């Protein structure tokens, strides 16, 4: 039956999309936790500043996402800001940069 086959294909497609969205949501949650826990250890748990500067959107709005991604990945020599490139992908750094610029939702 062609109709049944099409329905099965559609159902499989929707199921796979749901898995993809669930994985993406988990990754977003994990990265947001990383920001608040790992970055927060220097920048303050609320990102208002500490050893490192304030990372709230109003304080960093003069930076673009590319610049912030580079800082995240390569650190800032001579400061306490370490490079995260050895343990983080460029896509993850871009996500964090956008998260910092837009603020938590």
C-alpha cells in the first residue's frame, strides 16, 4: 500500500527530527551549564564579574560573536583567561558567544 509506506516514512522522519531536536536541546543545556559553572568560576556565577570581567549582554555588547569566540577558543595571553580550544569546538564557542551576547532565555 503506497499510502501506508508514505505514512511510515513520514513517521520515521518526524521521529528522527525529534531525536535531533532533543539532542540539540541537551547540548544547549550542557553548554549553558558550562557557562555558568566553568566560566562563572572566574566571571561570577551570575556572570556579573569576579576575577574576570562582567559577561552580561550589556557589558559585552561592543564585541561581536566572532571576537568573543576567538577569546573563548584562544584565551588572552598574560591574563587568567585560558584557551578552551583544546577541549571545545568552534561551533560550541560560537554558541557560547551568542548565548553571552543575547543572555539566557
